[in-house]
C-alpha cells in the first residue's frame, strides 16, 4: 500500500508541474498572437521545457493575413504546423478568458484576471488582500463585527472565507462549523463557489459549496465554506434561529442594500447578542462605514473596520460646465469627441436602460461606418451591455481588438460593480440610473429614472482606472454632484414589504415597527404589506400568522401571492399548470432579445409564435410545454431564441415545488403545547417524554398564576376587574 501511495504522490507532483508549464506556455502563446496581430513583430520563436513555438506573420496574394504556427503542442487547442487566419484570432484569444468567467444567465459577474497565466494556487498570493490577511484574522478574533471596505478586484469575496477556514474557525466542539458568505445574486454565489473550490483543489459541493433557490450543492458536516443568497440564509434561520451551525457569516456586496440585506443585518444583531462567539463580516467596495458602525455599536456590539486597496490607477474627473438638456445625445457626442481627440484607450458609457443603450449604439454605429475608410481616424467597434442581453453577446465586451480599433461599450448600471472590463480608459457618466420604486397607494412597482448617488458616481469613475490611468467625464456640474445623495436609496425604502413581514412573523418578530432595520422602511409600506397578507388569509385579525395557511405560505421560496396560488390550486384542479407558471416566472428573461439586425426580428417572430390572447402567463406555460416536448435540447431553445439556461433550470422547479406542496399537506403539524419530563442539550435541544395538552388547561388549573388571551383581552379583563372592585 505504501508503494502505491508514493507513486501516487509522484504522479500528482508531475501533473502539477505539467499544469504549471502548460499555463505558462498558454499565456506566452496568447501574448504571441496579440503581438503578431497588432503587427508589433513579424516572427516569434519561443522555447520552453514543455513545448516550443514558431509563428510568422505573412500576407497572402488575396490580402488575407495569416499566422504560420509550427511545433505547437496540441494541448493549446491548435494542431502543429497550423495556418491560422487573422480573422480567427479573436476566437483563439478568447480562450484566455473562457476559463476565468462563469456562464451567465440573467446577470453578469465577470472580472478580468491579469494572473490567468500562472498556477491558480499562486494567483491567491498576488491579490491585494493577501497583505491584509493577518490583520483581518486579528480583527475578526477581537471584534464581533468587522466592516471590510475592499475595492473591486482586491479578492475579498474569494479569500476571506479561506483565511477563516485555515485559521480554524470551522472547528466546533461537537461537529464542524461553517463559514457562510452571502451574495445578492444567485449567479455570483455559484460562480464564486466554483472559483474557491478550484483554488482549494476540491470538488464543488464538498469542502466548498453553495445554496441558492431551487439548487443546493453542499454536504452538511463536510462543507466548510458555503456561498448562498441572503434569502436562503434567512430561510435557514426558520429552522436554526441562532445559526448554531455557523461560526462566521460574511455579508458581501453590502452597498447594494437589497431588501434581504437589511432584513439579514437586523437578524444578525439578534444573533450577535445571543451568541458572543459568533462573528459577522460586512464587506463591500463602497460600504457606508460610519453608518454601519453606528448601527451595530448602538446595541453595544464591538465593531471595527478595515480598508483594503485594490488594483487601481489615478482617474481624472471632468465635469460639464453647465447641465445638459439631453444626456443621451450628450453621451454620444462625448464618445465621438474622445475618439477624435484623445489617445489609445477603450470607452465605457453609462446610460439608464436597454432602450437608451440600443439607441446610443445605433447612433455610434452610424458614425463608425462613416469613418471606416477615413485614414485620419482609427476604427470604432461599438458594443451594448445590459442584463437581459444574451450571454454570448454580453461576453463580446471582453474581446480583444487591434490597437487600430477603439472599443466603445454602452452599458446600464450592470457595469458599475458586477463586471470589470479590461482596457477601459475613458468613462462617460450620464448621471442617471433606473430604479424600481413601489407605490403603496396603488400597490404597483414602477421603473423610474433618477439621479445616481455619489457612491455610484465613484464606482463608475473607478472603472477607468483598472489597468492604467484614466479619465471620467461626468455630464453634470460639480455643484450637481455635491447635491447628490451620498448613497443609493436602500431597497427596503422603495419596495413592497409583504414578503419581509411574512418572514419576520415566522421568525417570531411580531412587532415589525420595532424591528431594528438599518434604514427604517416607510410606515405606509408596512401597512400595505400587512393588508395584503390579511387579504390573502396569511394573517388573522390580531396580525398573527394563520394556521395552517399563513404557516404554509412561509414554507415556499416565492412571493406570498404565488404561495397562496399554489396552496389553493388543488381546489381549482390546476396544480400542474400553477406549478409550471410559478417556476417560469422565476426566470428573469424567458425570451432572448438580440440587440439589432435580422436576429432581433427573428427573435420577435419566435416570441409571437408562443403568444396567446390569454396573456403572458399562459405564454410561459406554452414555452415550458414546448421545451419539455423538444427534450430540453439546447439547439432547439437557441433556434427559438429562448433563455436555455434559465428555462432548463425552471424545468426542475415544478417537481421541487410539488414535493413541498405534498409535504405540507401530508406531514402532521407539530403540537403547539406539550408537557415534558426533561430537556437534553446536545448539538440541539431535545424534549423527552412529551404529552400534548390544551393550553387553556393551564388557566383553568392555575388562574392565579396564568393569564389567558391576547394582550388586549388580558388588559380588558384587568380593567373590568378593577372597575368591579
């Protein structure tokens, strides 16, 4: 057995050595392609211990540019002695990105990795956060709450969890503990988990796992680092209110201040008061440090903060001399002026929505075609970027272009923090963003164009300083900037609160007004949320969860109205259809809509082929049934311009919801009141020798000690007794 073990160790070492050489050779190959394509050299010779390369740039009689590549190892993906057309180079260069970015669905989270050519275990030591490792561990040990302000790209999302595990924070007395890291988006949770699992050299779902809605990939007792969405962690608290299985929770991307973020922070305060050994880390690139510190210290929780610098270069800020009448036209004019007067560097433009992005792209494309044959101007390549854009088109913004071509990316606020585009030197900031606001009077949501915050303006400007010094052009005056709100309005102040109220009621928080939110929600929003839940039958006259309907609604990871729909669908004889529609509505963009051209027209025609007079929900039902009938084949989904990844995931959701629905109707409900002989405290608390009782018996047997009824009924009885005396 020992001999086998030694051979195995030798094989592993040799394999790692080959991987290192392969990675270095791959990077050299990509650098060679870039140099040849940009005509910086005519011929390259490269020798390494792993392979060799000889490449030459030539021009054929047909004016096609070629590369002749000799002795190229097939592991790179190109056969030896290959002849490569220069038109195909972007596809080969694209290979340098493919391993570093996750697949995307309804949003994008991609970061350029300048260290992709070196082994993954060594990349960790080159991250800016590595210098702060000991400081982070020390501050975590000495404080209950640590606020980490780490710039984009510093490595906080992937490294802090690993530092904590290596320092022993997952070693429990009876069983292993977990370091939980929350993310506001599902795609971020899964992609980060994959990356960290790769860095740890383990299979995803073992030491490193994730948990998102309708998708769990972790093993209790084995998983030490767990990425999950904020909503999932709140749902876990319904069965484990004090999160006894966690030693540390890190709430990442706190600056987004989503609805679930604020609820989670309020619940964390309760846990920290009950569990002094528990630790909370709050992290973001633009976290409100002072606000967060005050929020936790007001309850006597020991709190501190640390700032981590990222890979940034200085960015020069330019303001408009006077307010612009049309920020869309001004943005286009600014790009044209930059292209005609300034040196090398790509441009990133921030607008508010898909319609504006497409309109700006159309205008810039017309300009680009007009200067195509003008020798006095370099060529321009224009690309859109917004969340509902198909993933293949989203990834085009990372393509590398020749030095003779300037890339212009026109984007919504998705490019503020979710992605990092290499090569951006100039940023054009319109100064506006589109946010969702809830109107409690009409109980409807609206997308409203509003001025950005100072924090968002800083995030946008920072996009220009990732790889070299840059410039940001703000299409508003400096005085207007000073008058902007410091931070974006938290989502809890502009959202329907019905789902939040339902969750908090299930967690035992009956007085919502007294709950410690980081930002107090408007009272009228709370009132309308209570009214909706009462109308659905989830709350009784006293504001408590009804049994069984209200308690069952909490079990579903859906909006209260969808939960009620599923619970009563059996009475209507349409459970199968209701389950399918509920699953499909969780896909943000069922239909893929290319930005322009013939594909855009074809996509609209395909959408019309599924549409019916009864409306969108029945259309989604038709899409789902057709997808299942076609065998869930990607080629079919692509030909119909459907979001394959989202639709495929939704195809498993009805069965999960159906299992939950059956469980709620078949499992016996635990009794509310019991008497017991003894309580055992182990990893959990257990009552032994229990018997069900009626709680009214307590009042009958000892009326001098117990009081029976609601607080109001008890008070009324006391007043009656007092007056009678």
